[in-house]
C-alpha cells in the first residue's frame, strides 16, 4: 500500500467518512522535514495496511482543510477515527517513533 493523496474536496469522504483510522500528513514541497518523513510514511503505510490509511494533504494545493484543523506548522500529522481527531504530532519523526505513535491509536 502507498500513501493516498487527499484534496479539500475529497477530505470528508476519504478521511472523515473512512471506516478505518486515517493518519493525515499535512505537508508542502518546500518543507525539508516533510521530505525527511516521507519515506517513513510510505514504509508504515505497508506496515499498517488494512488497519489504517496514510493520507497526504499538500497545504499549498489544498489550503482549506489545513485551516479547518488549525495546522500552524508542517509537517503536522493527525490521526482521525470516526471523523474526529484523536492524536496530533508536529515535526519529523523517525520510522520507529512514527510506528509506536500509530500503534497507540490503531
């Protein structure tokens, strides 16, 4: 499995309406820490396949959704369950820290 691109128009269906938890990565092309965490997100998307979706929202292309969730820094990672934010982290994490954090919320 790979990460899934989510847009402002698809966010409600792809994230809020999802049957499994969704980790949303709010990121941008110019963000160095976002580029650092990207490979780890791809790897954990395989590790948690079927249990969680890993989605990416480019804040430059999709400005409405980050505003709704008060994203102030990137990367910001939010885990959604049943349409609600259950956990938030900002900044780049190692793959092991990312996996630990996800496992707490799956």
